[in-house]
C-alpha cells in the first residue's frame, strides 16, 4: 500500500470523520453518522482504496534527481 492521501486531504478526512462520529454519538444524525469511521481511518493511515481505481493521489510528487 503506497500512501495516496496527503496534506489537506488527510486533515479534512480526519476532521469530517470525527465530526460525523460525534454527531452519531449525540444522536444528531442517527447511526448513519458512524460511516465517519471510513474517512477517519483513511485519513489516519494515509491510503484510500478508491483513489488507485480512479488514478488519483493527493500526496506530493517526489522529484527525481
């Protein structure tokens, strides 16, 4: 697994995940809010399984010398 989530993408995923889980815990959005586990985990591990299928990566490219 090569990292494909980086920078702002990672921060946003973690924040959205935490907010969704908190809202589900407080019964604001119901059990569907626990889907926030997905963006939280992908943000924490730095890899999204859908990105390779779409050919996307938000990690900065390494410059070759």
